[in-house]
C-alpha cells in the first residue's frame, strides 16, 4: 500500500518550504519545469500491468464532479499509457480505478477541494511521493493534482519490457499564476486537432493560459450570431462555430488551462470591415487582407454606431468565453487613417485631443476608445487585457497590460497600478534559441519596483504569431522551446543552468512526441516530400544545420509571401534552433578549453581526444554531404536556392578540419590563412532561401582562436 499523506501535512510542508526558502533541487533528472523541492531515494516503484489508482475527492457536487472528471481524464489519457508496459483497453483503463474509501491502490490521489480554474492565483501546489510500495499525490485543489500528474508522467522510466518510477519526494508550486501561450489562429487558421494537441503540450509543461488570437487583418475566426457578416465575409470560410469554441474551452479546462480570447481593435481590423464597412475610418471597401505587415487600418472611434456594433459583439463573445479576462489587442495603430479624415481630426480638436504643439493626438483618441471598450468589457463582468500601447495616464487601473515592446512597458504598467504580463523576450515566432528565451525573467531581482508593484507582475506568455506557420508546421515552431519558457514561468528564478535546460529539453521533446505533438514528425514529412523520391538523408543533414532567418526578415528576402503562399519549402522544414549546430558549438568551446596556453597543443586527455574525434567525424560528414545533396537540390526547383548553403557547409567543414589539425599540433594559423578563412566565413553568413547556416558563429570562434 502506498504511503499516504494527510492534506494537513501537505499544507504544513508547503508552508515550511515557502518560509525557509529551500533552494532548487540540484538533481533535476528529466523534470521540466524544475520543481520547488525534490528529494531522491535509491529505490523505485515497478509498474505492473494491473496498476490501480483511486482518488479521494470532496463531497459530491457539480464542481467536484467536474474536477473528478478532469483528474480521471488526465490519469487515463496521459499517465496510464506512459506507465503501463502493455497498454490495456479503454475498459481496462476505466477499471483501473478502485472506489474503496480505504487507501489501497498503487496510486492514491487526494485533494481538498475543486480548484477554481477561472480564479487567478488559485492554488496549484502539490506534493508527490514515490516509494517502492506505491505513489501518493496530494494537493489542496484538483488543479494541483493535474500539475502533479504532469510531473509523474515525466518521472516514468522504461526499457523494452519494464516501466518504473524513481523513489522521490517532491514539493512543488508555481512562481507565477499566469503562464501563457498565444496561438494566432487569425493569420493562419488552426483547426481543432492542432489546438488540442498543443493544449496537451501545455498540460505537460504546466502552462495554464491559452491566449487565442482570433481576429486580425487576415481573418475574423469566430462565428458571430449578433454580427454574422464578421465571419461570413471576414474569414474566407475558416472560422470556429460556437460549439467548437465550447469544445476547446472544455478540453482546455480538463487539463487545467484557461482560454482567453483576443479580438484585436481598433487596429488590425481589416477583416472586420469586409462585412461592416460602416466601422471604417474612411470610405474604402475591404476584404480580408492577403498581405502581411502592419496595415494601419483602424476602426472609427468617433462614431457612436461603432460602439453600438462593438457592444453587440462584446455581449456575445464575453458570454461565449467564460474566462474572466478578455483581450482587446490595441497594438500597432499609428493613427494615419484618423489623421487623414477631416471629420475625425475635428473630433480630436473639439475634444482637446491634441499634443502640446496643437497637433491631433492619435494616442489620446485611442485612449478614448480604450476607455469606452473598458466600460463595455467591465459591464459584462470581464477584466480587459491589452497590449502595452493601451497604457496611458487616464486608463483605469483595472486594465491588464501585456508588454510586447520591452520591459519598460511592464514596469510602467506596474508603477501605474496595473496588473501586467511580459511577452517581450518570449516571441517564439522569431526563431531565436531556447537559451535566449530562458534568459528572460518576468521579474528579475533588479526590477525597479516596490514589493507591492512586484505583486502586479502576473507572469508572462510565449507568443506564436502565424505569418510563417500553418497548422502543419506550427508545432515545430512552438515545441520544444516553449517548454523552456514554461520553466521560466513556473520554477524558481535561481533555475538558470542552460546546459541542464538543454539536456532536459531533449527529454521533454521526446515526451511531447509521445503525446502526439508533430514538432519533429511534420518537418520530416516535408523533407520526404522535397526529396521527391531521392535519398532524404543528405537533405536531412543539410536541413539540420540550417535555421530560418531571425525576426521578420523573411518579409524582406526576395520572396513575396501572402496568406495563400504554401509553407512547404526547406526553410519551413528547418527547425527554429539547430540542435546539430548547438552541439557543434558546445564541442568547439569544450575543445578550446583543453589548451594549457594558446600556443600549446590540445591536451592529450581522454575528454580532449573524445571531443576531437567527435568534431572530426561531424565535419567529415558535413564535408562529404555536398556531393550527395547537390543532385537532390538540383532535381527540385524549390531547393536550388539552397545549393550555396551546401557549398558553404563543405567549405566550412574543410576549414574547420584544417584548424583542428593546427590546434592538435599547437600551431598558430598564418595571417594569410586566417584572412582567407574569415572571408569565406563572411560569404557563408549570407542567407539563402530565407535560412541561415547556423554553424558559422562556432566556426568563426574556431578560426579566430589564438
């Protein structure tokens, strides 16, 4: 029979950990996010086919029933398939639970009450004990149980025949209450299966808010019964029905995840105007835009009819989405349409919306719009969230500010009394490394905020904007890097080891694949299509050292993208962060450490010889790959633009091999050799096909090493 902890003991233990400031566990194993405290034993719990579990829940009632259902769903859908050596039938999974009021199952779960998912800051803490006799999971609320079950799944170890759990005591709770992922379904529509599997990934990494971006210049994606032309003429036929919205909200809730909608306004509204041109700031007619970029098309905030229509929409959408927070966007409107309309300009002058120099003040007009929308949102019992452009001196303090432009917006919002979120630094669509996102803290120690202001920093969100992702490749742009962001939101600020993060990220990536995420599968399928029947391995080798260009450079690299452009080129199959390039970079740095002095040979240690051999093997493979991949590239017109990258990869491999020989002998490169090498590096740095050769920085360090 498993060890069983009474809830009172759980509460006392959590209080003790919080009050004593227990340091992060140094033995992190496969856990991500890192828990508050983990004490590992020497034993293990061996899983058997006839595994049983039971949950001790509060007295029956509607909320208790929903909580119990969520726990049962997660155990049956996520834990048991990972834990049982032979997966039983669905009937057997249901029967694996026993109803005895005496703790006698292999896994005993106890929670004090149903958690209120929609209450920000609800208790998500839990304790987890694994002994050779069984498993006990305890939490104040069922939400804590859901977080503990995610940890329990990560603990599962397996070989060909056996599954087991290491002996451990874990005490855990989140650092921030708001841990979000924005999914943009407006620019590229994301079908329900795509959303559901990403919600599964969010559960696995303890993210708890899906920010659903539902309208933009390219599409209005929710059925509206109040204003039906919004989706009829603004979605190109791709929208979510009310039933589908409820399905996603319910699916997320069973995983302990809130769903916050965003309807961006007054800018990013071209698709709105297709059906309701009376909302426009000029007399033009519109259709959902096929173009990307900031179009600076905005609603007219000076007409009462605008607010009458918006009130109808908000009444409908606030009722459809149960989350207490409602995002109204508010970003990237430069006011040019307003300033070009004499009637709107006169409205600004009449209402003293002018700058110190007497010019029409578009920010003042947008603040007027924000306050009007806030009144409506508040009327429908929601808290308004907006991007940091909505911040202004007259904005009521109950508006939540999401900072995307920089940390200053976060601090300014907190100092003005606003609850605030950080997304700057977590834009995972920009193709930066997991390490770069991991280094960003929503609330660093040097934040210029008082203790009370620090409490207003609720957490943050990773953002997956969808100009360059569709439902096929979106997983590969979110995962596994979003797991590193999730750890930053959950774990202690002292959890900062980048090498350990990458070690665990690789394990989490495998787990996400097992859950059904397609972050590895979809790019591989795309490579097979691009190879057109030719050997795919050479193309895979080339793609493994390529990364899409960073930020939004794809807009400016000679290839015109629209909403109809297929995302099926090699740039789309290349991952945002090249594992091969990162591992090569780490090996280069490790090798250079093995020199006693710059002029001395590489030390003849086992580590140095091993690193040198690994680097040589990798470089020889890259060097030989050009001859193998060029026929594949030339056979497909969509691949020919990547031929220069293959040529440069061969050249850089040759340079690196020469430099390794020099280092092994303790020889300094001649000035002429180094000059020629650096010139070749500069050539290899140039993008091709909207991708970059990711090994260039590491080769440069190798070449420049004294």
